[in-house]
C-alpha cells in the first residue's frame, strides 16, 4: 500500500471529529495519509500538524486526485495501491445512524475518546490581533459570544433560532479576512457566555474546557439534537 486517502473535504467540524480515524489508520497500516480539503479550509494544515497527515487543497493536482474524482462512492476501496476511505459518504451506508457516527462505523471504530486525538497548534499572534486590533476588545471586556453561522462555504447558513435582538454587549462571530475559526480561541476563552448553533465551534469549545454558560441551538426546524447531543462533553444547554 502506498498511502491512504481520506475523502472528507468539509465541513471543518467533521475534520476535527474524525482525527481519531486518521491516527488509528496510520497506526494500523503504517503509511501516510493524504487528506484533501476545500480551499476555504486549507488553513487547517498550519494548525493540525502531524508527521503522517498531508492536508492538500482539493482544487490542486494532488497525489491520487483522479481516484477520488472517478470513484465517488460510499464504501472503502483500494485502487492503484491506494486505500480510499470515503468518510464524507459514510452515512449512505447507515441510514439508522447519525451522520457523524456513520463515519466511525465505516472503519469499524467507536468514537469514544476521539477528543484526545483532536489537537491543534494555536497562533497566538493572530488571536491577539483579532481580539485587540480587529474586534477592539480589551482584557476587561465583558461580552457574550454569539455564533449563528453553520455549514461550509460557499453554502454557509444562518441559524433561525438565535434571536440576536435579545442580547446586549455581544460579539457575533463572522468570517474575517485573514483569520480562521481557530484564531477565535482567545475571543472564545474570554467570553462570559456563549450562544451558538450546533457546528464546528462546539468541538473547539469542548477542547478548551470552558467553565461558563454554554447554550446550543439547533440548525434544524423544528429544533432537533438527535444527531449531535451525544457527541459533546461540555455542559451544554440545548435550546428550542
């Protein structure tokens, strides 16, 4: 076997969630992993760093790209000595499982303990610039952090269940040119309370072990948490 190719180019939360799969595959097969991601998420290669995962831009001509393009399937397969793991399509095989659980079912693993495999390097310089220079916050700022956005670009959506008019002294997360989701860690850590739609932000908050009120809102109408409520470790209040 030359290498393993993981098909999970988006969303960023799915990529965070499935790091355990990459580690176990590497330990099992003793080969490196090619992980194509959509261009808005290529920044992940500078934050999730291992010796065996190569994050590449889906739009580039990376090693094994023709295999993915010509084989958009939901089952694991081997071709030209590459092992392809189509995590993105795993739920096609398991209609009775949540989308996230199906990814682990596809490779015969459990997701217990997967948070220990999700780690990232922080860019403190960018975090401070976003906090102090862009958002104009200070060390004494008292604010609620709100995030209504979910889904990968260019298909980003806004949660209809968070009524922002009810809040004062808040910072609302948004795309800021030159910064990515992990650059918001300082803003997240210094918030007095968080209100967010279920999204990739939840995995980061779990990792930061915050001891503040955490409020989650469903991206579905009517609200439903069946797909995700068992995934998160923090003391979330599920609204709706």
